[in-house]
């Protein structure tokens, strides 16, 4: 082969064959797994953790990409479903997996029912068929998320509350968090006074159901201040029951009902609307 033909062949390879080889080497992201805990009865506005696995089954590294998460009334996840949130992910090498958990919130106005949770990789890798996946089993969402005139209690309600000027000197601290037995729990502490004007401390605890919390209320006495403090002196007694409901992100209704033992000590049922004193660092999604 003479020199001129060899040069022509090299030029042909550079101009035509290398681009073709480059085109053949592309990323192919497969949304291989979407998983959620569907053993929990969720409420509108609840956080939901979505376990995600993305696998690059292509022949080249991917660029950075985004996974969008959706809630759907059926098992066909599309971009037309309700967007829950997104996760921005770094480039993924050829043959590698990306395993992570995305934390999003259900919509605050989500009606009661069963819903599918899924995701879609937002990337143009030439194979969109494997960019979508979902949790096979639907989650159950309880009522109380805005469809019935009320709002669901949620961590966005966390903070300090009071009954306004007419209840000055009395206060309630509220925390709504995930329970270690599933679902959510409300813990409320109240500083008030007994029938003789002595300060008391009440603790209310209860699981959330249908966007509200039915609580058991306890009263405490025992240990003394300072060096004389002895935790074995602590006496926890069931005081009664209660109910907490939310009408908005800035208003909670509270009802506390003493049992017969404490009615005999001068306690009566207490029911009024609470007003927010401090804002939660968690956005109220209602």
C-alpha cells in the first residue's frame, strides 16, 4: 500500500469510524428498584422514604441525572401524575449502581385511598423504556388531609402553642414525629395549674389516625429540686384522655378530659383552640 492510500485510510478512520464507535458507547440508566414501606397507614402531608436503585447498563458513563417521584391512583406512572419531589444524582459509571433513599412528602390535600409510588429518571439516554419503575404494592392514605374540611396533623405543627390572652400563663408544646411502631405519634406537654393554683405538668401521647390524635394524658409528681433529686420518687399517673385536631397550619383544637379520680380533685374538661407561638423548622405541607 502506498503512502497516499495509507494516509487516506487513516483520515477515513478518523472522520467516520471513530464517531460511529463513540455513538455506540452510550449510557443506559435503568431504574431497577423503587421501594416504600407500605405497612404504614399514611396521612396526607406525611413524609415518605423512597428506596431507589439506579443501574447503568450501558457502555459508557452517564451524565448527572435527576429522578422524579410521583404518586398515582393507578400503577401506570407518568409525568402527568402528582409530583412528590426530585433527587439530583451524580454521574454514574458504566456497570455501576446508585443506591439511595429519597425523602419526600405526600401532598397535604391528598384524599383518603390507595396510591402507587413511582419514579422516572429524567435523562435522554436513548432507551426510555427502563427509566420508569414503581413500588408494586400501593400505600394506604387515611382521611383527614383536607378533603373533609379539616387538616391532618403533621410535623409542620411542631412548636409552642397557647390559648391566647385569655389563657396567658398556660402553654402547650407539640411534637408530631414518626413512631417506632409505624405511623405517626403526637406528644404534647402542657404547663398549667390545679384547682388550688399550684403548677402542674401534663404529658399527652397518642397515635395519629385520620389526621387527628386521640391521646392518653399523664400527670407527674415526685422528685425534689437540686441535689435531692431522686428519679425513684417519680410518680406517673394517668390523668385522663384527650383529642388534638388541626384546622390549619396555624390552628389546633385541643380537648382534655380528666378521669373520675381527677374530677374529684377539681379538674374539669378543658377544650379550646391553640394559637401558634413559634414556627416549626419543618414546613407545614397543608
